[in-house]
């Protein structure tokens, strides 16, 4: 069509429409230029996440809501790998040919409405997303989900800009189950929103033979989950990690980003979003710091209950609780300041696959006259030879009585103490805090009975009657040293 032959107004309208169409198909190049509102210098956390891909095969971009973790993070990087259109400043991982990619999220509908839309654009307008219109070859619709894509071919270009084949991208969702993540090898798997252990495990298998990349982008609303802990060297977000916004191990890297790390959110908008966020989720939504999520049984930050270890006054009363089993036996030792009614959890024993005598020796090392309470189920449970453990431990010299095992009442008593500052935990109790971070209910409200041995012990202690507490040091045993936590018990 020769625009010169058309009326001026018609020609202008057609030219403007064509310019808009071309601009809409070039969204990729609006990200991270030298100048402009999305210039690189303003998005340091995003660029750090990209750079770490050169050395870390597994990366988590765990960020607050509306920080650009999906489109400007995972989506932008995946588009570069699919097309080979790496900018000159790119320092991250590179692929030198067409690749195979899985992109996955919560449900088929959210994958369509969020991930598909950001990568491809609206249905019927593919090319208005991150992937340039000229690079989209062909696609296969997903059965049963309207306007959803199953697989799509994307043109790939070599370092000189020459077309060298098609990359293949497939969309999947967690609600399809673990089985759909079985099968073929992949070069990249991008999981947007937190998955689960089963799906994540299948994805890792799909990447092993290709030495591929696993990219995870999500807001950590579930708290310190097993997936989050994969990225934390010590199993917790330390002050140093929170300040730096990153952590790494040999093959994994974590980058955390919050509202203050992105310039596109104004102060008024941040105040409004924070006001609409429940208190226990504010760190997660605004800073990308995993906090105790809505399913947590004790949504009290560790910083409010953790205290530095100190020498215990001799007049404080003492008690320990014992939870027994062959795979794991745990004992938790406590001291109470009766005047202030504050209980301190001061030491732990945490060991599996050992005879009762081993556990009894570890407990007696802290004081032969210590009184304890034991899981009532021990009356009918054995470790290896069918003996009733309650009597077995009594025969080994432990002064034990049955614990109050009212689960919900015990949880309520412990929650009351935690929330009112009447339960404190020594910072050296590493195993306790590991369990504390994972102790939660499932979607039906039932307690998840995994890694909860010390949580049960703490509940027994908080629910113990006053007469079960007593002084550790008896007048007839003045030679016993002042009770201190044993370093050797922290590493079982």
C-alpha cells in the first residue's frame, strides 16, 4: 500500500497503527536499557539474580509482591535464553543454541493469565509480551483450558544474529500433579510461585543430564518451608542475609528483593499495600523475607523469643521433657523463673537410632536428680525390642512421669507464653528453631506431624503442673556443677 496515494488523515492513522503494532512487539527491549525508567542501575537485585546464573545452576528470586520478580526477573531471563537475544551487558548464563524449557505455576488458569500473558501477550495478540512477535513460530493449544497454550516454538538466533533453529517451551501447572513433570530432559525449568517437594524433585531430575537451570520466583508467604531452606546455609534468614538480600551455597543462590529495591513503587502505594497486609505476612510481601505464614502454629518471630545463653540462677526450678522413638529421640531442658513466670528452654538432646541407654546417659549428664515428663505414648511404643519405654527409662535411673498430652490445650498454653513473652529460647538450640520454622497446619487445619519432636517436648513443658518442676541441685549433692548446656548435644 502506498500511503502517499491515501488522504492525509487516513495515511496518518495507518502509520500510527503500524508504529504501535511494531512497538507492542518489542517489549523485551524496554527492560534494562542505559537510560529510562527501567534502566539497569535502578534494578540492582534483578541484575544480581541474572549474574548468579553464570555460576549457580539453581536460583531462587524470593521477592515481595509487585517487585517485578515474574516479568522482569524469571520472564525476562527465560526470554533471552529462548531467543538467544542476549544484550551486550549480559553477565548471566548463556545457551549457544535452541533449548527446551518448562514454565510452571500454581494452576492452569493462573499460568494462562499470568505467565502466558507476560511471555506471549493476550490471546490473539501474541508478540505483545516479552517474546518478540517476529520470534514466535507456532503453538499448540492446551486441551480443556480456553485460550491457553500447551507448547510453543520460539525462533533462536546465534551470537551473530543468524537463525539457528527453534526453542520449545511448554506450560505446566502444579495442580496437574507430579506426573506431568516426569519425562523429557529440559534445559531450563522456571517455577513461578512456590511448588512442593515432589514436583521440585521431578524437575531436578529433568535437569540433571543437561546440567540445566532451575529458576524459582515467588513471594515466601508460606514461611520457612523446606524449599526456602534449600537456599539458606544455616536454615534461617540471618541478619546478614536480610541485610545483603542474598545467600549462596556451592550450587544454589538466593536473592531477596523488597519494595525498597524497586523504583516503580511510590511511597503512598507502599503505605497502602502495607496497611492492607496482615502483620504476620508484612515481611514476606514487602521485603521478600520468609516469615511465619498463615499456616504456622506459632506465628511469633524468632527475634522476639530468642535470647543469648546465660548462666542459670541456682534457685530456678527445672524440668525436662522427653519424646521417644527409634528414628528420633528428643529431650528439651527448661528452667523457670517462678517470680516472673518465665520459662527458658536452655538445652536440647536430639539423636536418632540409638539405644535408650545412650539417651539416658545424655540426660543424666545434666543432673541425676532432674525430673522429667515423657510422651504418654511411650507406654505402648518400643524402639527395637518391644520393651515399654517408660519403664525402660525408669530402670535406667531417670525420674519420669507422664506428660499432659492434650494437644490443642498444650499448643494454646505455649502460644499464650510465646505471645506474652513468658517463653524464651536460648539461641544455641539449633534443632528447636529448625522445627519451629516448619511447625504448621495443613489446609484442613490438622497439625503436620513431621519434624516436631522438640515442639512436642516444648508443649509438654508448658503444660506441666507446678509440682512437676523442682530444683536440679539437691542439698545432698553439692558437688554437681551448675547446669549448663552441653556443646556436644547441639550437633546430634
